[in-house]
């Protein structure tokens, strides 16, 4: 197994992409610290990890709060023996899908707090352990929205662009400590949230699939597979990179 003997902390792992990442890492031998905003969600994923024969602990924490991040990180280190892999998955779009001039400042602040501040706080705290041990893999989950202009998603897109830049900054700063810092930028992924948007008429599946050269939405497992690669020794000479997992969406030059 590619990750035997490793410990990973995955934030936002209660469902969707985060859960798929946690399970993919566990299948390759990693023990998992499972974070979610609600303990019941974290416990569900932790149970699934244990069923794969790996150790897991469920941790409820708001990653935008420094004291909660500190307690979370310390608990994973103390109970599982370290943090060799950090996956900053938690984050989302809290803003309304309305023109920028009509968007709520409060929702802008909350989006930035979770997506940017949360990623920063987790990197900073886990980075202390990784620097002390001269090893580590950090994988930040951004979005193709952070790489292209997306109307009416100003807060979300800006926050994900910040995560991409943060990835590059840390990759350069921490390379001397043998820490790889990379980023995954998912495209359209068939999550429960997207399924709900489809039901509510906010997401046109056919139109989105036509825009993707491979002709289909990705799955959470596609992101999990990419995370396994970046967390493994196979990616030891890759750092500061943002990997789109988007079926060719970024590469496509036509509307």
C-alpha cells in the first residue's frame, strides 16, 4: 500500500469529496483524523475508515477558529502519532448566486474565513509538526473557479484563487524541510450538493456535460485518487502545483 504507516488529517471529511479522500487514503494504508463541522458526520466517515482496517478519530471543529484548529491538530498528533499528510478540503460557497453588487458582505467574510483563513490555520499548525520532523505532504483543495472568471461567484472564486497562491507560497518556503505542498482544483463533481442543485433547477447537467471535453462530471472518488497520488512517494518531486481534475474543462478553448 502506498501510504502504509502514514497518518492523514482530512478536513471537511464528513461527506462528499472530503469523505472520498479520507477513504481513498485509508485504502492505501493511512490512519485518518476525520474533521467535520458536525461530530455525527465525522463519526460516519471514521466508522467507514475503521471498517477498512485503519485507525480513525472523529473531530468536530470549525477550521476558521484558531483555538479549535490547535486542539484538533494536537489531538491527531497525540492519538495517532503525527500528521504526515494534511488535506485541506473544508470550504464551500456561502454567497448567493446574485450579481456582485447585490452580494452580502457578511457572506463574503464567512466564505473567506472558512476557505482561506481555515486553510491557512491548518497549514500553519500542522506545518509546525512537519517542519520539526522534516517531512510532510499538504494537499489543498481549490477549484477551477479559482483559475478562471466565474460570474456571480466572486467570493468563492477569489477564495479559491487565494488557496492556489497560498499553495505556491508554502511550497517554496517549506521545500527545504522536505514538505510537498500541492493543490487539486476540482471541476464539476457529482456531489450531493450538485444533485440538490439539479433538483432545484440551479444546475443544468446537460449543459455542463457539453462544456466538459470528456463529456461527464467527475466523481468524489476521482478527487480521492488524485489526493492519493499527491500524498504518495510517487509525487515526491512535485510541489507548488495545482492539478485540475476537471475532465478537460480548463483546457477547452471554446464556449
